[in-house]
């Protein structure tokens, strides 16, 4: 399934590129280089949180034998056999849950303390009906001061990209690479918050040698 665009708490049909400025070539190259370095965690896991990934060993192919009759035999035995397709990874296999949330009426000071307590970089903002309506991050708060009494409603990012459980990770990864987006919540058809995926989650996936069928 495709990504979902949330604007002011409502699902809209506008494409991502219409809302978020595409990264420049230099920014994209820097983002690609940073994948190999864990850096600061955007959504560090806490006790009780679930982080799902495929078993790297189950996706690792044995090293090919080289030279001699053995190699010729293996090549012959493989002839005519259909290639096994790589598994398509989806949002539900990597998302973190439960997700740290905050209401629009909370102060920026409260939001900052929550980020510090859980050592994370984002909070999902919920409305009065507990529907996810946006994100607030460390930079958003720092612009106004970590002791600010201004409410989250004034500052949070009201345009948000979200995914469903079935959204393919190739599409999520491409969005991280091409746009200045660092976290994507995962929601249900009824707009229930199910999880969240950050760039750091995808870095961990690579470090653990799991297979991702496409990254761009």
C-alpha cells in the first residue's frame, strides 16, 4: 500500500513532493553516507518496545565454491531452476511500538522532558480523539526553548507522511532519501497509531545484514 499524507489531521491526496521540498544531490549523498554510521538514535528502543526485523542468517546465501568440477556441477544443477524472489519487507516488520505520544495542549517543556526521559528524537502528536495529527522533534522545540510554556499545538509539524502495516520498506526508504523526513508513523485504516519508523531503524536493518529489496 502507498504512503498516507496527513495535513491538519486529515488524509489528503496531495503527493509527498507537493508538500516537502526534495533534497538536493549533496544532501542525498550525505544521507546515503550516513547510513553506514549509527550516529545518534532517532527512536532508541526501551524495555518492552518491539523492534521486528528479518533474521539475517535466513537471508544470507552461502559463498559460492570456486574452480574445478565442483563449480561446474553447481552451475549445472542450478540451470533451469527459477530464481527465488527476495521477501518484500513491509512497515510492520521494522516499526517500533509502542510509540511515545503527546497532546496538542502540552507545553514544549513537557515535550522536551519526555524526549529526554526516553532518549528519542520525535513524539507523535495526538488530538483530543487520540488520532495522530503530526510530529514534534527536538529541533522544533529548540527553536523556541526547552523551558518554553508555549503549547505543542503552536509548534508541531502539521503535515506528516504516514505508512500502513503493508507499506513496502522500499517506498519508505526512498522517502527518507529524497525528502527531509526523519520519522514516519504507521497507522491503521481507522487512523489508529500502530508504530513508528525512523531513519535509524533502517540503519539498524542494514547493520544487521537483513535484505531490503530496493532502496531508491
